[in-house]
C-alpha cells in the first residue's frame, strides 16, 4: 500500500484540487494522510470531506517536521510525499508502485510538468525552469545510476528506509525549501538509489508574481548554500562522507558572477562613457556572455512559449541570477554568524 502524506498549512484554496486528483487515481491501494500544520482556515475540514486521515498539529512546526509526523502514522510500506498545491495524474501512484518493484530502488522522484494554468510571466518562468532542470537531468546518464534528489512535490520512498535515515531534518522550519534537498543528499551518501522518472509529471498550482519568484529563488539559493557550507566546512560532515548534490545546472551557477559584474560594469560605463567608452563594450560583452552560457535554457523557454516570452526571459534572467547570488552571500554571512540553517 502507498501512504500519501501531504503537509498543509492554510492550504484550503488548492487542497480540494489536490485531493480530487488523488481520488481519480487508477491505483486503489493507497491511503491519504493530511497533516494539518496548525492551519487557521478550513484545511482540516476539507481533508476530512475527502475521506483523508487528518493529523492536526497544535502549533506550526513547518513542512519538514509535518512530513515526519505523517510518516509516523502511515500504514503503507511506501510513502509518497506531495504538496497541497500539486495535482497528480491518474497514473502517478501506479507508476510509483511500478518503479519500486525494483528492489535496488529505494525511492523515486518526479517533476513539475509543462502544463500550468497560470499564464503570467513569473509563474511560467519558474515552472519551466523546474521542468527544464529536471528533464535535463532525467535525460542524462546520471539519472540511470540514481540521483541525489528528493523533490517532495512528488517523491516516494520505502517507509523503512525513510525511518532508518532519520526522516527530514526538523531544523528546517516554514514551507518546504531545503529539507528535501538535504535528505536527498543523505540518501546519495548512503548509496541508496533514487530514480528520477520523467513519466511522473504533475501540475503545480502556484501563482507567482515577480516578487515571490525572486523571494523563492533567494530562499532556495540561501538554503542550498548553507547546506554546501555545512557539508564542506564542518568536520563531522566531512568525516561522515556526506555528499553534496544539487540539480542547479552548471551554466546557471556560472551566470551568477556574470550577473553580479553586470551592474558594476554598467555603472562604470555610465560614469566613464565619455572618457573610456570601452566600458560600454565590456558591459555588453558581459551581458552577452551571461546569455550565451545560459543559451540552452533560454532556447528551451523560447521553444516552449514563443519569441516574446524568450526576449522577456533574456531581460529577466540577469536579475534572477543576481538575486541567487545574493542568497549565496547571505548564506556565508549567516553561517559565519552561527546560523547554519
């Protein structure tokens, strides 16, 4: 049996669509556990209406600990994590069960599909970035060996493995940002194989405006960077052989310093244009280099949504990369100050 665990905090707006999709599954051997993380809306009542088992928490503990609580009450030998704003396909649970028939597979992860009901730029950009990143990884040789990812928009694992590994790190509070990445790295370090199955594509009912998009990317960069710093700098982490793994493409990482140089070069070009026009050229070359290293991603965006969207992405990407770099800097400052989560 598969136990579907959904952490939910004030999730009534999207939870109905999420649960309706699960009810439409062609795989009947499942239970659904909604962990109500101290919601103040109708989350618990809505979950009960759909016949879910509801675990109500008296205070907000964050997605990581809420998922751990859900697993403790689960009856299935397989636990599937998803979010209250995710719509599964009718064959999702069946394909997960099929993947885990392989005794060498400890877990399986899916990805966000291209389908998205929100047509605004920020929502489309974020969704397609996630889709492109994971599809690129799924097509690589690395995917066949197993990935160090446990992306809990859709992730399943054998319950005994999850408990043996100690579950998600409860130091992570708030919405799901980094605890799934850290858990995936632990699975990889323990040589437990996680299969990335490109057939498992779900819809994310998340509407972003540009502020929330940048805030999300800032928080994700902050979390990834702190995890990297702990892995590389803390003696107990280094001696344990814990591996660092992230799905961020190399060209996105390379684009971050180029994005940070861009406003500096632009300022020099503005101030010194009359005496040293070479800075105008340097600024343009830096911008073109940023676009060039990210050309595969930008071309995928253009193919998915057209030329106008592609041009918008070329203009927005430097800002997104700059904010991601800010997350790295913030992580270093926090880590030095003793805040390692």
